[in-house]
C-alpha cells in the first residue's frame, strides 16, 4: 500500500545536521516518504549547496514541502527564496509555522537549529504539515510575491 502523504524534502548545513537527521526519522515514523538532500556530517559546508537542490525538488514536483535547518535559518531561507516557486519561512514558534502555511502558502519551513529545542522543532513541523493554506484574500497577496 502506498502512502497518500506528501513527499517531504529535508536539508541542512553542518549546524542543522542533527536536526535534519532527526527529522528524517521523525517523518518516517509519521509515515512520510523523505528525500534527504544532506549534508551528511557535521563537517563545515556551504548551505546553498543543500538549499538549492531541495528548492529545485519542490519546484519540479519531486517533493511537496520541505524543511531546512541551519544555525539561524536565515541562510537557507534566503537561498531557497531565490527560487520563483518557493515560499520559505523562518519559524521559531508553532504559531509562526501555522501562519506561514495559512496566510503565505509557505512550502518550506526553515528552523534555526541553534535557537530552537528539538521538541519545539517537532511541534513546528507537525503544525506546518497539518495546516492548510486559507486562500481567499491571502491568495491575492501570495500571487503578488513572484518577480517573474
């Protein structure tokens, strides 16, 4: 039997490596198929090398949503948002993850691994996955985000 859950992409730099690995396990336990874009160790790396492939996977339909982790979440969010079809939001509390989906139709959640406890990260990811875009007046706004 195949899962009806969306495929989730995950990626990180070295600062987010542990959270990325934990996320793969966490999502698999919830029944999600996961595409892991790395990194695969705590060795220092450049976050764009992982954020760009994750964003491309969402753009081309390989994955529906994504989670990115780095120390502050800023670098991965800035990088992912360079992609026209990506709406990456930084979150440090569940309410922000919820609003990112409801109001902004965010498709990537960026979590600052150095500033958020793992348990809180799990709650934010679950909230993000279980929240739908409200559309309506928000759809008009989201439609104005792109530059292309």
